[in-house]
């Protein structure tokens, strides 16, 4: 098939999902954007980013889903406010408390159901394996395994591929790719805390900031502080 | 490990899930029951059955989740009232319109997140492959593939098996197994239509009724009609 695909794109509103969306839009004839609220701290802010990004790409088909049961299940600092979001630590070895157990499987299940009904052949998700917080559901092997489950669990005529364009990218490469595609970085929200401006201290902020610094670019969004990263940058260089 | 497992059990409230629950309770040291509403026609009736079954087994840990987004995604006669539930047809070759696209993946994702937080090592689901309506997400191969996704997408220390005790059973064997375990058949609800009593005509009723007839037992729940099955039974014998 030489025709460009019809794709369902998971868009959280963060930087990775924004760049992933930019790639999906470039590679597809038609895109449908999917966003999940799951009782995460930054739900409202992420949803706002989702809509602004979808507006930017002129996406008509949008699905918003509410997985508030993930908050009831708990077990994560992102959905349980009694568990503190730790300060960012880029050399962390264990899985951090911000891991939401098996979260991405929920997102993929919804994307698959929607893709099967719409007749879309691809699901794009901006998961990053190496230069990330080490969540198990962000590993390439998980996506390959899940693709196997899709093949076995949908109609025989349904063909759905999971595309993870960022999976092996470093954050700096993601920033460069986004710049090359002209993605609207200023519309995205990556911070794990729900402040007026990004905190500049959580894992997600640190990873993003390091990406921009290493790419030699300036992040257009404001931060409460960028001290740690500037220090790291001075010490280690790009 | 010789200790009996701690298990999460998916309980819709239908006969298969009831017998599966009976097996899980017998095999586990502790069970947590999970039920999903997903905008299906018989939501209210199924939830009532779920609680009555959980009460019967004295289950304290219950999780109710609301997947009403499956109704928005649509594509199934079970969630979209503009698509008619067809009369039952036991020799059907294609996948019937009651198929809810990739539904069981949603159930398994939730069960996995919950099991990972609780520390449960097993997920029981009463899927039936052969003597069923032919849904792709009821095939054994789907469960094996999904188990692979769980292995890759959860913490390295998490070990979760999916147990499908009914997968290769005929309906009559399920009825016999339930009788052997003393499950409360009268508390379960299988009908796809939302009437005061089960319709006796949809796929789900026909499969259940044929199971009881072939097992030489009487189904304790009332039906609007059982004409078709009694006819089939007279023609074909048990």
C-alpha cells in the first residue's frame, strides 16, 4: 500500500507527544488525536495543551477519555497526592514513584478500539525508552508485545501497527526533530507539578530542559527555576 | 511457591464469570473482584449480579470501573443502541455485531494495574474460545500475547499470570463445573437485552440455555422464551 496511513495519535500534551504528533501528521493522510485524563495532577493543564496542539494541526477527530479509575487504583505519585513527586534525578537506577502501573497499556487499548472502529491502521505514541525515567511501559519490547496482543485480539481483517518514532531518541534529538518539523513547543506542557509555570525541578522538566540545552536551543516555555540544569550543562557540556 | 495465589478476578456477572470466580476462589488464598461498566445495555443488571456474587463469596476488595468511553467509541450492538442485537445464531461464521472492539484488553489492562499495586500474582478471566460467539479477544492466543505485554510493561519484580480456566470448555462443561463447585447460578445474568427477565433469544441466552440442556440441568433463572433451544435440543439431542 503506497497510500499514506490513517493514524490515531496519542497526545498527552507533553513535548514528546507533540513531536510525535508532528511526525504522525507528516506521515499520515489523516490523523485522529486521543487524550486521556486519568486523575493525574496536571490533568487540566495537559488537556489545554492537547486542544491547542490539535487546533494547531487542524485535527477534527478528537477523543477525550476519562480513566479516573487509575486514580482509585493509585500506586503512583502522579495520581496519588499523598505520594510526593520526588526532585528530578537523571541518573536514577530504580523505577521512580511517578510510574503509573501499566498506564500505557490502557492508552493503547483505547487507541486500538478506536482505530478498529475508525479503520485506522496506525497508532502513534511518543514513548521514549533510553533517555527517560525508566518506566517499563515505555520500552520498545512492550510495544512489540502489545502489537502481538492487538493482532490476536482484533478482527482478522484489522491491521494495526504501533509506531513509536521517539523510542530510541535522546531528548536532544527529539528537540531537534521537533524544530525541523516546526512543532509549536510553546503549546506543550511537560511538568509533573500543577503550577502556573513549569517547576524546572521534576524528572520531566529536567529531561526536557537537558534536551533543549544539548540541542543548543532555548525552550520557549517559562520555568520557575532552571538552576540545576544550567549547572549540569556547565559541568558536563552538551 | 506452594502458597495459594492472591488473585484479581474479572466478574461481569454472567454465568461464565461466575464459574470462573468459583474456580478462582477455590484456587486462591485471597481474591479481589473487578467489574467494569462500559455503557453496555445491561449495565445496571450486570452490576447487581456482580455485587450479589461478590457478597456470596464474601469478597471485601471490589473495584468498579467506568469505561463509558467504549460507548463513545461505539462499533458494537452492546454499546450502541442504534445497532440491533441480532437474534442468536449458534452456527454463525462471522464475528457478530455484539463484538465490542478489543474490549477484553481494557479489562486486562485495569486488572494488571490493580494487581501490580495490590501485589496479586494472577488475573482470572472467564473467556471461552470455542463454544462462544467468536470474539477475537476471547481466543487463548490473545491471552498468551497479552501476558507477554504484561511481562514487558510492568516492573521487573511484578509477576502476573492470566488464568483462563474456561477457555477450552464447552458450555455444558462450564455448567457442570459450576454445579460441582456449588456456584450460585441464580445470581448471574447473561442476557444481552435489558429486560426484566432474560430474553432466551440472543446469542448469550442461547449459549447458556444449550449449556444447561446439554448438562442435563435446569437453569434456575427465568426466561421470556426457551422455545428455540428446546427445539434444537429435541432435534439434535444432548
